[in-house]
C-alpha cells in the first residue's frame, strides 16, 4: 500500500530560488514539483508557508546535555537519546551526526574524561535499527588529541558502525580555541570545580600530554577516518599553518575556524568551513574568536551548525538569508551543503527522487516559526 501526499500553495525553497508551488511525495520520496498556487483536491494547503528541506546537523553537543542534565548526573542513556531525538525533530533537524568524544583521561581524578563513546554508539545504532528514532541518526566521533586512550578507543569502531564524520579536536591550553589560557581556566574551573593550584597542575599535565602524544594521535585519527570511510574534519584551526597541516591529513571540513586567517586558508585549500549558529545570532563568538557574520560577509562561511542550541539552526539560516539577500542560499548552509560535505546524496534539496525530509515554517517579525517536520515522508513534529 503506497502513501502519497501533496503539499500545495507553499513557498518552496529550492536550491537557487524560492517559488510558489506544490510538492508531491510518495513512499517517503519526492516525486513531483510544480509551480503555481493551485490547491488540488486532497492536497494540504500550506497557505503560503515556506517548505524547505529538513536540516542536516553535523556538530551538536545536545546529546551530552541530555546525558548529564546536571553535574555528576548520569541520565539513563536510552531516555536521553529519545529526548535528544524528539527535541531535534521539533527544531526541523531531520539528519543528525551525534557527536561522541573518543579519547579519555583516566590517570587523574581532576579534569578526567571517562570513556563512553563505544557503548553510546551501540545504543544509538540499536535504537536506529529498531525504528524507535524519529529522525535519521549518524555517528560523529570527536577525537580528543590531548588524551591518553584515543588510539585504543578509535580501534573499537569498524566500518559497520557507519561513522560518517571524524573530527580532530585539540583542547590543549594556549592554542586554537584556548589561545587565551584565562578563557580555558574559566571554562574548565567552572565545569570541573578546580581551584587555582589544581588548574595549574592540570594545565601543565595537558601540555605534557599533547607534547608526548599529539602527533601520534593526529595520525591515528586521520588513519581511522580513512579506515571507517568517514569525512575527516579539523576543529578550531587558528593559523594558516594549522590549516596546511589539516589539508595534509586529508581534512575536507573545518569546524569553527577561530580567525579570518584560518578561514582564508581553508578557502584557498578547498576546505569547507562550519560556523556556529549561536555565534551568528549573538553577533559574535562567546570565546572571543572571529564572528560568523564577518566570515559570511566575506564569503568564507559554507555550513552552519547549531552547536549547543538546536533551535538556533533554522533561525541562523534565515538570518544568513537576510544578510545575503538570498533565502535559498541561507537555507543551503543547513541542508544541501552539510549533506554534500559528508557524502549524503539522497537529501538536502527539494528535488525529485530525494528523501522527503521536509520542514514547514512561517516567520514572525523576522523570526522563523517551525510548524511541521517530516522525516522520510513521516510527520515527526
């Protein structure tokens, strides 16, 4: 028994333009697109609302928030995954790469990171196979270069785990995101409750760890991405030299370059850049790094990520559309561009034969209001 639906009288956000028209889906796939405001019998009248592709999220910390809703609280994992899944559906995200840290610190009680990625990935994949999740979930391994167990944790994953993205993170104080050591101190002391003496000891420990294992862990991460068939990303590139090193490892995607110098080097190297939606919406980086709006104005921004605010993704895409005077271009930063960056060719655009991942939204005083979400033709919000 087939299932088909017609959405009519919509402002369709296509790849390069917005047109009034209708769209038909059948068995979870887009089958027809027509222009005009006619509402055929049996069609759903969208009354001029926007109809856009469902959004593709490559980097979000949202699952972590559900896993630990309060410091030292470990929430039941399946319940956390379900809550995360439902929240993203409610913001218009239909494909997510769930970010899981690999690489732990186990030799010290202060500032330690506990291993969790392998067991969490297994739970996500089991729930995905069982059909309990509303949207499409993939795995993003965030490889912590400054750690003790990175290589052995990477070795636990195989191509059967369908890892779509591996990113190299290095949170050693004094470089990249934390060039300003005081900002790292404020962050880690607030998160871990360290006093001044404990922080100094911990920072020195991290610097020694990075010196000892950093290059080895970078090579292991690049090798793992190749072995797993995943896109390799860098994280917080700050200098042109760091971008050149990323390129040498095979990086195709740069998450959150912190300076214009790094963003320019990414453009020259053909590396796509991701910037955070909160950075754009707030008018600047909370860490004091380059503003997403500056990169957008200079044509140095390719993809948006919700980062730590899922509801900000659609808002930022519409804001980019206003900045560029091109809504279709703004929406591409959260649909077609991220899909292409990780090799997903079956979604991200309103085109015939694409998955019927769709969002319906209107605007209120310039702010997008999400009304409905469909994942593979099934209404999930």
